[in-house]
């Protein structure tokens, strides 16, 4: 009996020691994510030097005190901004989420961390989770404008447009600024007020500081609104101004590429998109290049670029499937990418996945409708596109697609009306889409 107790005591000591060792190993703080070097044009200018100095200071604080919560949140914010600038969302979004989750594990009610996490979820297209986290933040502080912006964005993406308007109104009541005006612009666009959308985005640009990424993002968005209305000179001015104040800005380069595409100057358009893509790895640039190579009679390059776009999007979607907290949901984008390679079953699969995720969003309804149209399933396409028109959006792409679908669904007069309206808003509509619409008008 005594021998048994002796061995039992020794065994318990060994097990206790192993448990303590395991706790030491597995609770060791994660290493602080490092800032990656920028390359090429993004490394030029004083902004990169300022960024490195600021992040270096935050990392020094965390090395001295790993529990410095304020430094962790500020570093997460800096990494989220670096993701926007470089396009390296895979690395920086994961780094930011690590820092935010560590913060919230210790301070679950940390308002700044909750806002950052909500924003990060929205960036990754985890819209329902972003809404839930933003609502938690709003319960802590109802006098903060930024949290209402997050609630606005989440409700827009989930197709809850009246609630999004209510949140945008609250945001503007608390603090009217660039971020508030830009959300008003987007909602006006959704509800079909394109001149009002331009007015609000112009206010957003004027409320910002020239050269800052946020300001030039708003200026590019303003240019895109001018593009939507077929006002190419005004759009071009916006993109040139953005490049003057923020050289090599990829989204301004892409804007100039779209202007040249509308003018059917395809070699120049290709050059702009190649420059944009050399700066920021955004799948949208590869997607645009696939179209441009086809228009420029380079089918092999078009096919290669379309396949590359699919690879980029599929990798992002796989990350999201493997990690429910992170990874970019990209099923809507994949649906369009597969349409370009004529893989209609895959296009339908991903369009349905996105639709199941957020069935009330008009852009998602449009996507699934267009996939059904391409598959010759006109009845299903028509039911979906009618719902996508419910906000009175005047987006000419949506109107033209709705017209083509109506024409194939036994409503030729309605179809012609919508196509004519789309071409009146933007005579420089997407060439393939415009050609299909014009051919249909000519045969009736």
C-alpha cells in the first residue's frame, strides 16, 4: 500500500510538471508580426519612411511591454492601412487580426479593438460577423461616428438598405467628414441618385487632406461615378489629380486604363493596368487585363490572365473556407471570372454560394441573374434581376443586363426601354455588353 502511494505521488508530480510545461509552451505569447518591406514605386517618397518610423516605435513599445494594449491596437490599425496600400491583405489582415484577438482576449470591451475587428471582417467580406462585432462596439459607445460607418457598411452589404441609410444619417449627425460623406454618396448611388452621389463624394474629397490614401481613394471613387455617367473628361481629371498628389496610386492608374478602354485605345489601357498591377496585386487588375487582351486580339494572353485571376480568387476563397474567422470570401468575383472562361457550372456554384450568404444584396442578385442568363435560364434570371432593380439603381450595367434578360423573357418593350436608358446614361458602356444591347435594339 505504501509502495503504491509512493509511485502514485511520483506519477502525479510528473503529470503536474508536464502540465505546467505545456502551459508555459502553449501560452507563450505569439511573436509580434513584422512590417514587410515595400518595393518599387510604393517604397518611394516620405510616406514609407514615416510609416516605418511609426511602426518601429510601436514595435519597440511592445518589445518592452508585450501587454501594451494601446500599442497593439495602433499596430493593428497600421497594418490594416498597409494592406490597403500594398494589396497584401493575406499577410497584413492576418497580422492585424492576431493583434486584435490578443487584445480582446484580455479586454473584451475594448472599443477601438472591436471597431478595428469589425472593419477587418468587412474587408474580408465576413459581413454578418462584421455587423455583430460592430453592434457590440456600438453598445459600448453610441457617440462615435466611425462605429455608425461600420454599421452602415455591414447593412449595405447584407442588403438592409433602409437601416444602412439610418446609420449613415447618425454618422453625419455625430461627425460629418470624408468617411461620412462617402457613405452618403454610395447610398445615393444605390437609390439611383447619381448627381447626388457625385455631390456627396466631391464633399468627401474636399473634406480630406490631399495625398493621403483615404482622400485619393475618395477622389478615385468620384472619378468612377463620372465614368458611370459617361463623363470621361471629368473622370480623367480625377484620376490625373490623384496621381499628381499620390504618385503611382494603383487605383488611379486603373481608372486611366478604363478611360483608354472606353476610347478603344487598348494598348494604352493595357499599359496602365500593367503598371497598376506591378504596384498592387489586386485580382481586379488581372480581370480587366483579361478583357483588354481579348479586345486587343491577344487571346492567349487573355486566357492566361483569366486563369490567373481565378487562381488568385480561388486561393482567397480556400483560405476563407479553412478559417471561418479570416480569409477573403470571393465567390461573387469567382462567378464572374468563371463566366469569362465559359465554365458555367462553376460560375453558378459560386454565385449560389454568395447568394446563400447574402440573398438581399442587389449586386449579388444581379450576379446570380447574369449567370442564369448566360446559361439560358431566362425565367430564373428575370425573377432575380427584377429584385435587383428594387432600389431604382441607375447603374447602366445593371440596367443593360436587366434589359437583355427582359427581352429574352418575353418582355421586348421593357427590354428595349432599359437598354436605351443604360446607353443614354453611359454611351461608353462595357463594350461587349453595349454591343449585345445595340444588336438587340437593331433587330426590333
